[in-house]
């Protein structure tokens, strides 16, 4: 078997993108056995892919790091790929001295170390599509990238529990994901404040129902936002952690306290998605869901770095107040309906 080690010790969204590379390696090398070193944030998700042989947890704990090191040093890796660009991952990989390494980095100190230790490195440039970096790594491995590799979930084991049966009844809806990214109080303070409150949310929902003529499912993240209390107060309770309200012969459902796997199932059963750009829009791209993703205009280069490969499936619109967001959606309404 040809063993590969990929270090990805950051977030779920970063790992989702990395699965493109893993798909490509496993397709090009039928004898591949892929190990992933993951963080607390993406360990559970990486473990659900059948073409990942073993997922190992990296923690900032000396005993755990030593155990991880002694486990990995027994394995002869064909390649070690430092994909997260983290200093901790790079320095950890230096002690695995028997293997050839590839590093995707942008830190000048790590570039300096790469030259000293003869590590093949590529600079992760924000002004270029991130998919280009994966192509360079694959070229170094003498592999090619296929469109099939972009299907992140082709080797994925979906959650199929009781809530899945409940969600199957809600197909072909518009999914509105309102998480902490909508509020500068809980996100980057220098971003444009959308200033969403319950009154403006109702205005937004009425616009969406009139134009898309379908039910809406609202979901949220893991922070208890003030707007959630208003939704619960003004909606009717349907099931445990599920609330609803009627609008123009359609229903708006609010699902509270969803875990990430249930959220993923709602996305793949939806027809449309509106969200702030991040892991959610990367999932919707994989499921071919038409998506409007909100971004900060002054950081457009950064967001296009991560979304360029998505093509027409994900439409980027700028953060603004709800009135301006409605205008942007109205101008691009044909994007959803084509």
C-alpha cells in the first residue's frame, strides 16, 4: 500500500475543501491509504469519509502529541502533505524524517525552513484560486484533477437516523442559514453590519416567499443569537426544537439546536440556499444547490480565492442592510431559476 499523510488541523470548512485533494489521490492511486491528522473541530467530519483510512486527533497536549508522533513514525509514508499551513503542523512534520513532504504555506518563516530542509513548498496566494494550489500538489504527485473529484461527498457516509426521515418531508425548500456571521457583534467587527432584527427578517421572508414560491427552512449556528429568541416567541412550536409560521399559503420552519450532520442533510434536501460564505456554501456546491453567499466587499479577493472553482453554482453578493440584499437578489433572480 502507498501511505499518504495529510495534516489539516483547522476547521470543518477547510477540511471540506481538502477532500477534493483526497478524492483525487484515492482515484489516481488505487493502492493509496490516506491518513489525516485533524483538529477537534473537524475530526468527527473527516472520520465519515470512506476513502480516508484513519483520522488522528491533534491536540495541544504534549502527551497526545508524543503518542501521535510515535504512532506515525512507524509508518512509511510515500508523501506527507502539510495542507493547513499551520506552524504547528509544519514543525511536527519535521520530526517525521523518513518521508518526502509537500507544504502549502504563506508564512515567511515556514518558507525559510522549507528551503533549509529541502521541503517542496507552494505559496498559498490569496489573489489566486485555491483550487490552483491543489492542482500544483497533484502535479507534484504526478496525478491529475478530475471534475469527479469536486464531488466532495462521493465517498461520504451520510447520517441516516430518525431526524433524517423527518427532514425528507421538507424537500425542495429555500434554506436560509442565519448564523453569527450575520452579526458583527459576534463576528468581525470591521465587517459591514447587516443589522438584522426580527422585523427586518419578516420583510426578508415575505420577499423570498413571493419570489420563490416555496416553503422556507431557517437554521442557525451554535451561538444563541438574540434573533432566535424573537423567532421562538413569534412562531408556533411544531416538534421538539422546530417552530413554524404561515406566510402567503407557505410555511416558514425554524430548526433550533441542529448538529452539523443534520444541517448538512437539510442543505442537500433544499432547492435554494442563502447564507454567509463558509463551510455551508461549500456543502451546497457539492450538492449542486443554487446558493447566494454573502461576503464582505472589501475582502472579495479572499472569498473568491475559496469559491472560484464553484463557478455559477454559488453567487456571491455583498453584505449590506436587508433592503440592499433584497435588491441584489432581485437583480440576480434568474440565477436561481435557471
